[in-house]
């Protein structure tokens, strides 16, 4: 099962500290490259202007901890990356509990969880601990050490370009900046790299652009360098996030919800997971904000399992490989995106070559004897398969896509794939694109 392979890759990647920049990102990208050698690792220097933003300094950490008066560590970056506030500056001091508490973060509502906290664009420092650990702290002096470095360096991202017969592209984007959390977003990285492996092995109508970027600043940086080409070539895209749990499926639309990506996502979820949760653009929180922003307006939607912010373990240490993500959940995330890509690949514009209905009986594709078997819903004398064939032909006017026809016929579009193949072989229809 591919879900087991994806899960095993999650276990390999889980310990590495990922952020907007730094060694953890490079290590992660190099591991992903082993699974798909076509992945190219690129860099953009700190200080580079990208639209209204600036690529930040590079951040790396050697060591970080808090020790109590008994020399016992109450927070340790080496045990869990989330113990340290992201982008914390270097600190070495001894301070009383009252002052330390100003730089401690915890969650009363999840007393066993270490929260995920960052301070990307303001130089500060802090630690995160569980609320239960916080309650055990006693007055006294605490030693604080953060051996970190903020310096001019690089923002790294990964890019895979897989050519197809056409220059038109399908776009997948996932983010690599979240440390020590499984659904958000180890699942997106690992599912995406296995989709890339699969895509390379199949015949492709479209070309594929797959990127692994730090969230927000990474997508903005990538757009700054590539948005003209992307706007010209991309016909549909998906932000791949939170695809590893086994609870539900979710859909978040593009800004207007009218793109091909939206239509395909809704169709696939309608016929595979009827109880999926449908969100609106007002619920956006990830890189769809950049890809669909005014001035960019790429056709990008999101298909996820339980989406960000909608599960209690979100942005905490409880979002791990035991509590949230599973091989079965990852398999589901992989399968739904694979099915979506297959719909895009098989979508076409069929056109009948006849002015009236073709004579199907001589082709053994229609009953030769008409019988009255009216059941109140179906057409008399026509079986379901024959009706689907005739309905497809009737809508094949050279203007409707196969997806449009499936929606009109209230059928999953993959039920029409073999019919198109037969009708094309019998020279009843032709694909005009």
C-alpha cells in the first residue's frame, strides 16, 4: 500500500527542524530529492525584495533549553522542535520565573500539548511548554540558553517540472516550513513527492509544476520569479495541505470558486466522499491566499482531509504520527489527488461527427427490439449503459467538456471514460482538443 511508504517517509522527515529558512529545510529537500531526482533545490538570498515582502535572514539553531534550579530541563529543543519559538534570537541568561513567564507559551485548553509559536518578522525569543509542565514550575532562578543564528543566507525551495504533450500545466504546491507536525504539513510534502513519482511513470497530456515552499513568504517568492509563466500556462492547481488524517475530506475554493480546479475538486469529492466539508474563501489560511490574490488569480483550489484549524491537535505537538496521521489517511489523501489529476487528464471536448443520432443498432450498441420497460425514471426500451452512451452523444456538440456532460447526466466522469473510448473507436465522436 502506497500509504505505508508515504508514512515511512513522514517518520524520516519528522525530526528535522523546518522553518522559513535554514538547514532543516535543505535537509528535507535533499531527502525528497532522493524520491524524485527531478526535484531541483533553488535558493533566493536574504534581503531580496519580493513584491511587498523581503526574504528574511536565515535561521539555524544548535541548542536551546531551559533548566530549573535543580539543573533539570523543562524545555529542550533537541527533544521537540516546538519547544523553541520559531526564529528565536540567541539568548544566554539566568532569570527568575516571573520574567521567564513573559516568554513562555502554553495552552490551557490542551494541557498536554506543546503549542507551535513563531516570531518570524520581529526579533524576539521564547519557549513553548505544555500547560501541565507550566503548572509544575516553582519560584526560583532558571537558566535559559538559545544558541541560534540569524544571518544573511538563503530561502530554499524545491521545484519539479514534468513535461507533457502540451505546455499547459497542472500545478501542485505544498509547504515545508512547519516543524514536528504531521498533518500540517508533513502529509502535504510526502503525498506530493509520491504523486510526482507516479506522474513520471504515466503518459501525460499536461505538464506538471510541483513546488515545495515555505508557507507565505515561499509562495510569494516563487510567484515573484514565475508568475508570468504560471498565469500563461496553468489551467488548474491545488494547494496540498493536511492530507494525512483519516477523519474527513474538505474542499476550499479559489477566490471566486469558478475555476476548472474548483469544478474538478467538487465533482471528485461529490462522487467519492459525499459527506465532505465545503468551506468558503473566507476560511482561507494557507498559500491559496497568494495564488488566488488579485493580480495573480491562478486557478488554485484546495482538497484536504481535515483542513487546518479544524482539528483540535492543529499547530501543537499532538499533531503527530500517532494521534493524527496514519498510513490509511495518507493513502486517502494520495488517492483523492490522484483521482483529481486523472479527471483533468481525461477531460476533453467530444464532438459527434453526425448531424442526427447515429444508427447504433448496426453497431450492436443499441437494442434491436424495443420493449416497454418504463420504470418511472428511465427512458423506455433503453438500458442504463445504452442511455449513458446516447446521452453522451447528445451533449457532444464540441462545446461541452466531458466533465460538463458528466455533471448534466449526474454521473461520475470516470464512468464516461470507456464510453468515449468506444465511440471514438467507432468514429462516432472525435475529440476536438
